[in-house]
C-alpha cells in the first residue's frame, strides 16, 4: 500500500514523497515537492492525498491527519499555522525562508477552459481527447509530441501520441470543422447579431521544402517564399468567428470570398445579410456575384478611383476638403464610364434603378489621415530620390519611372498622390435611406475585429510556422489551420487567460 512520508532535507526543508514497501524497504514512487513553510507543507500534503485518491475504493488510511480544515492552509500569516513550531526550533528548520513550491498543476485553469468550451457548445463533438488538445494549445501552443507534458501540468492524464494522431485524423474525417462552424453560428445568433458579417484573409506558411496541391508559394503577407495556405475568416460584428476556409497558397485574395460566402449561406440558409470586406476583395466580378446572390456589401475602395468618383467635387471645389467631410456619390461598376455628370455641382444620390452601371461610393476626408499620408509620401519620395541617385540599391520603388534606361522621379504621380491624401473610399449597394453614410463607414471600421482574431491566432496561439516532417502529417497541419478561429474564441472568451493564470 502506498503512503505519504515527510523527510527533512539538508537545506532545512521538508520533502513530501509518495512511497511504498517493496521487499521490506521503502521505495519512492513520486517526489511531490519540498516545503519551506507550514503553508507549503499543507499544500503538498493535500496534493499527495489527491494523487493517492482512488474512486474505486474508500478513503485510504495513510496515518496522516490534518489538524485544521484545508481552507486554512492558505491563511494569512497573522492566522495560526498548520503546525505549531517553537521559535527556538524555527531557525534550525529553516522555515523562515521565502516559499518555494516545486510541484504544482493547473487544474483550475483546465476546468475554467473546459467550462468555456462547453458553454460555447463545442462539447457537441463528444470527443474528450480533441477537447484536451484544443485546451492544451490555448494554454501553451506547442507540438503534438509535447502536448502530453502540457496536459500533465494541467492535471490531466494524457493519451498516447498515437491516440492524439488518430484523434486528429478522426476530426478531419468526421468534419469537425463544419460541426464547430454550425455551433459558432448558433452561439452568435443566440447572443448577438449575424445580420452583418466581416471578412478578411491572411496567410500561414509551412516549414516544408516542397509544394503540394494545397501548400504553394504565393503572395505572402510576411514576404516569405515558403509554401503557404490562404485562410479566409468570417466573423460577426463583435469578432466572433462564424466560418473559416483554407485555400491554395497561390490563390488570389479576391477569389476566396465568394466560395466562403456561398458555403456560409448554404450551411445556414441565409438570404439577407450585410458583408463587410477590405479593398483587397474589391473586384467587379465579386461585387456582381454578391449583388446577384441578394447580399448587401460594404467594401473598401482604392484611392486611385477617387479622381473619377469625385470629378464633380474637384471641378467645383478643387482640392479643398474639410476635416470629417463625407461625399456620397457614384462609382462605375466596370471601366471608366461614369454616370456622374461633373457639369452638375450636386452629387447624385445612388439608386440601383436610375444608375444600373454604378455602385454607391462614399468618400471621407480626415485631416489626421492626411497628415499621416503626407509623412508616408515624403518617405517614399526620399526613397525614390535615393534610388535614382544610386545611394540605395533596391527594386524600383514607388514614384520612380524608367525611360530609355534612365530613372527619374515621377513627379506627376507624386502630385496626384498628394492631392488625394486624407481620402478613404467605400463601395456599397445599400441605399442611403437604408444605411446612412456614417453608418456605412462605422460598419467598415469594425473590420479590426477580424485583424484582432488573426493577430491572436498568429501570436498568442502561434499558428505559424507549421512544421510537417512527412507528407502524411499534412492532415494534422491542415487541422491546425482550420480551427484557428474556434480556438481563438476560447482565448477571447476568457479575456486572454494563459497558463500563468
């Protein structure tokens, strides 16, 4: 029978160990820790008792009894200690030193994360091993081989590495991502508003030497040349994830939005909602398909479109803008044939019936943005001049033009850019009567929630890089990519709780 023993150490501490008799001799099974104070000793004794508990039998008689309730183990120094120690003996025992606990676990943290996991509805999967892997990744993002250590420190008994790998394969075959997406939508619809959704994309690179049918070299937001995947994420206006998609690494951002939106609509049977995306999603095909699907959209516009959209303003008011000024006008759906007559001073009010070849365009001017754009343009101008003068070797930067092998400053382009400093555009198919310009701009600015989710995934959860030793491991790597948003929910739901909590 195992029992708890207390052994004094050379440093004056008291070691708490679990031992048993083997062949008439005591054999140490586990060293629980060393205590330098009475409170530490009580904590270690309680932990040793917990390690010896067996639900299949009664309470073991270990001949070690607590003389005070466990609640008093963490009492303030002014309150009575667990064991009375004379002042003369205290210096010899070395109990006046700072506390040092060498063995702990974080079961409270695991229980809190498990509660959030269940409250969000993720327990519908009915897979405890998968739940443990998700929670372990939230607590300490690490490799699958190291998950056992993290779970042990959380007070869990981890399964084998082979079982973990089988769980990940089961999650992929069992379409866990689709089931989790349905749960996320149900939670968002129950606690918030899904009438407006936000979309953005990012890239995750792999530490892999060769490309395959998914991981390909493409435009990288980290400016890397490694194989990567493109990840698209839909969230509600609070940033709660609703749908996530994974695409080939060389796929253009503009081609990712329609597949995710159609899958989202089909999954939940939605026909009317407002989609918000940045200028990277702006393409004539995307806007047309969204409009034909009966969806309303708010998409960022590119500054280069301002001269055509604001032709009336520039004709009648020149370059003059006031801080906070908003101009509600039109923008061509395709090409440069505008339905806005610059000979008329008043900007037209967009109407889909009256302007079938245009979308609604909203332009806003900010003095703060103008100052920031001005500083950026000055830096770009100085860089261009340095490259032209041969002072800096670099690829051809902005505002450098080459004619007959000679580089020169593109002063016309620089002047146009300075003329448009401070302007930000938005394209929509929502009537002004339904959504005023200020509300359109405010809805677009909610896109920071998507950026926050990506930032959390890439930094707190270390979703990059993804290492794959063998091609067979790609299923595990893909799975790590897919549930990034769902895992982020757990972190944000706990206010960023980490293992140190």
